[in-house]
C-alpha cells in the first residue's frame, strides 16, 4: 500500500459508544495530523504529532483522544460523542523537518455519524 | 500570522472555457503556497505548490497557478475546463515558523457545466 490509509471509511455510533479511527502512512513522514471537516465549515486542525510527540492540540474536547504509537500510525479514540461531532475526519502526513517545503498528503477520510 | 482567503464560495464556468479560482495570502516572509482539490466524500488531493522560482507553477490535471507577490495572490487556473473538474478547491499556506502547521482557505466550489 502507498500513501495515507484511513479506516474505517464510514462509522455510525451512538453517543455512549467507544470507537477508534485509524490512520497509517507509508511515506516515511515524521508528522501526522487529524483534521475535522464539517459541512459548510472551514477545515479544522485538531491535532498534530511530530516525531510521535503531540505538538498541536487546538482546543479539542476531551471526548477526542489521539494516540501516535509510532511515526507511521495515528489513532483518534472517540467516546461519548455528540451529534454535532458528525463530520468527515481527515488524516494527513508531511515531512515536518525544518526547511522542508513538502505538502500534506491526505487520506480518504472517515465519515463519522453520531446518532 | 499566516492566512489565506478564498473570496468566492462558488465559481461557475462552462465546459471548454478557462477557469480561475482565486486565493490571496497574508504571510510575513516568502510564502509556501499550495492548492488542493476535494471530490465528494474523498480526501484532499494535492494539485500544485509554489515555493520559489518561476511565478507560473504547473500541476496535475492541466491546472496551473500564478504567484503574484505584489498582489499577494496565488490564483488557480486552467485554460479549458472539464465537467470532471467540478469539485471543491482549497488554497493553503505553510507556516514558515512552525513547519507543522498549514492554514487552509474556506474552499471554493467549482461547477463546470456541459
């Protein structure tokens, strides 16, 4: 496999469920990202991990819990979500080394619906 | 602070006509600028980027973008639009002081009609 892979592509969960989104990158990048894309809203940066250390946390509610066990894998653990959390969750990676001019590479997204 | 703006929520163009999707930026220093395209229920796909050099940058699917420093713009262009170009387009800038951060515009929906 190449690029950035996200699973599952679609997820429906109740407000009391616990689920996880998974992202895997095969590009040798050292930075990984979670973005949230809601209808008619700008792309929202949620978390950034660089060299497996969380470097950005944009005031995301604690019901979203990221995990980066190594530079190739990123998880987003979900629990007690609200219906307004329904959105497309996008994972991305980049080479975050200083001076690098590379772009972000995105996965296909996980469409989350909270009932 | 770094930012980009896409002044048009939607652009309509007839197939075969040239298209332009506008982007302006606000950065301190030389910008690293990007264009992405998103089809429904898909991730963002990289189209092209400007780092330095020639102001006209060529990218995927026949798209190009013109960097204009005096107007702080980076408009996306294509000489002849296709119906299949209909999608959501995002302009982005990379933070020069925090290379882990990218700032995205709000997106422009391009509609190409037959």
